[in-house]
C-alpha cells in the first residue's frame, strides 16, 4: 500500500499510520511498530494508537501509542528506547516528521494514556490515563499515593515548552469505578475522552461504587447497596478549570507566591498555594531573567571609556561593565579588550651614543628617554629607553700662567682656547673632555726708535744701542707679560747706564 515501489515487510503484525488527502488518496504512510512474537494473539497484546488529536492552529498531530520493548519493535523513531512499559507520546507535523516526543511510564501500557486532546484556550495538550504517578514528570504535582486505590491522572502539557505543567489525581476505591464519555474498556476500569468548552474548562463524567477521591474532595455513594445487597453505582461530573501558566520577566530574582522559593535564573518553576477550598493549587511559571549578559571584543590604540562611562581601561584584559538594557534591567557586558599600542621598555648600554627606535633622536648620555613608533594598524608603540652610556662627557675650565699638557698625551696647550681630549673612565668607556683653557701669560712686541738711550718698560733696563730686547712685566692676571722691544738708536751713544 506504500506509494511508489512496494516495500517488503517482515513477518508479524504491523501497525501503520496513514495520512489521506481530501480524495482519500494516501499522502504518506509511517510504520509505527511490529509485534515481535507473531504467534501471540494480537488482540491480547495489541498496540493501541487510537489516542490522537490534530491541532488545526499549529498544524500538528498529537499521538499516543502503547509501548513495551519486550513485545514490539518500535519503528516510529528507531532511536527511541525505554526499559519501562507505558505510553509513547509525540507530536508530528503535516509531513509526518516528529517534532517532539516523550514517555509516560505505566504498569499497564494499554491504559497508561486513554485520551489525548488539545485545549486551544490554554494552548496545552491534555491527557487522561492511569500512569505510574511516580513518573518523574508527574511526581511534583502528585506528591503522595493513595493506598490501595487506583489512581487516574488528568495532566496538561504546555505546547510551547512541551513539559507537564499540571497533573491531578482521581483515586478510585473500587475496580468497578469507571469514567463516562467515549467508553474504552480495560478489564473493569473504563475511562473516556473529556469535553473541553470554549473557555477551556474540561468536563469529565464517571461512576463509582463506595467512594471516590476527586482533586481535593472525597465523595461517598448515597446508597451503597440495593435491596438485594448488590452494590450501587453513583455518578459524578468533574469540572476542571483551565490552568494557565504564567510568563514572568524579572531583572534579578523573584520570590515565589508562597514565599518558599527564590528564582534567579531563566527556567520553568512550580509553586503551591492553598486555595479557597483548602486544597493545593499548583502554579506554573515560565520565568525569564531580563538581565542580559553579553561578551564583546574590542581593539583600541591606547585606552577606551567603558560603555557606562564609569571606567577608563588602558591595558589589555577582561573587564566587566553594566548598562541598562531595553527592559530597564542590567545588561552585564564582559569585554575582552586588546590595547594595540604596546608599552615597551628597553634597557641598553652603549659606548658613545644610541639612535632612538624611531630614528628621530640620538642620545649620547645616560638617562631615561621616551620614543614612539607607528604600528601596522596605525597605532603608536610607546618605547621607554633606559640608556646607559659608558663614555662620559666632561668640561674642564682651567687657567694657568704657563702652557699645560694634554691628559692623554705629551703635548702642550700653549694658547688660550677650547681643546678636546679623551681618557679611559672607570666604567670601561671613554671620558670625553672639553678643556676651556686660559693662558695667563702674554706676549707683545714694540718697535721704537729714539735718538738717545731708552729705559725698558719694566724700568729694569736702559738700552743705549739699537737691537731687539726682551722685558717682562706682571699683567692683570698676575702672570708674566713678555714684551719684545725692537729699538733703533738714531744718535751715537755717550754712555750706558745699567740699573739693577
């Protein structure tokens, strides 16, 4: 019956799901399961797949199937497996693709789920059945088990989060108890599909013998036996108000309505309050923390101002900042900052001088210098140079009445002026000396003529004849001033006087 090329099917009883179009032609076929032991009566170990409903708004099919790994090979999703028995529940789109699946445990797979219905008002998928109420999805809502009683469960699954948001137990004392509506029997227990009105209320009718415990209330039969001693059956109608989950946005945290819990992270939570009837009212919250967190990367040359304006960061690192977001809550920003301009320190020792990294400067004395060079990304690297120059520069200012020698060699400085000399220093370099020398002694020449003898400038000599003479005076620097006198006698000499 598969469209196109027929597919061979293994021996055994097979369960199939068909989709038909408006002309009753097959659109697709999906294999649900195969009974492993074909010699068993399929009526005794049959797989129930009649629990299904179609959501015309969401365009999806909800389906529940009996699941027992011992009796069936499960084809709907071969990767799905459970060691327990119970009911497989799934949603699939119009193409037959599974969009959600889960498992409800039950000791008797046949009646684990007996009805499955969409509630359009509450946007929930509702199921009724006889599951194991210790199922981890149901246990938070049904914290205890009624002793020696059969427990039916009315549960709701949120269509958005696909998790159980509500579950109520109906405890039945007698195995003759039943639920009315579209009767589906299993031994003496019967349960039917509920009726959901346009306000989301769920109506469930049934019957019981002796007593029944409905959510929060217990009822006893009006007449327990008839005149012949046979037990009588009483009827009940259970009206379940729609259960709405609450979407709550918080900045940091919120306290639950009961005051028992504090929620500070996004998630789904339940709380329990006592209602006006003295019964537990379970509340379901979709909590969303509106405080946001983000991680940003930023590259800057030197420094950047934080987004809040509170901080200035000038070194590479990871920083936290907080600004208000669109909801008025804190937006926590984790910033991975990279400073592209590097701060570099250089310690160097040279003999005479050092050219700066930028090439703009030449430094010839010890000290700390700052330089900058451009990087490929257009920033500047700041370089601190701790420079030690082994050769030193020194200035010597000296005065002498006579010539002086260079310190490095046997040469004389015989005139006033500026001279350079180099000698080794104790650091292993050179000491570059600039000598500013002033020679105190002076020399001068006089060319003179006279008809008679003359007396020398110092008064110490009298010269009678022409010739070149030398005389010495003390100058203003208290040094010798040597005067060379060229004397020409224009008349004959009569006598010579020497004065000592």
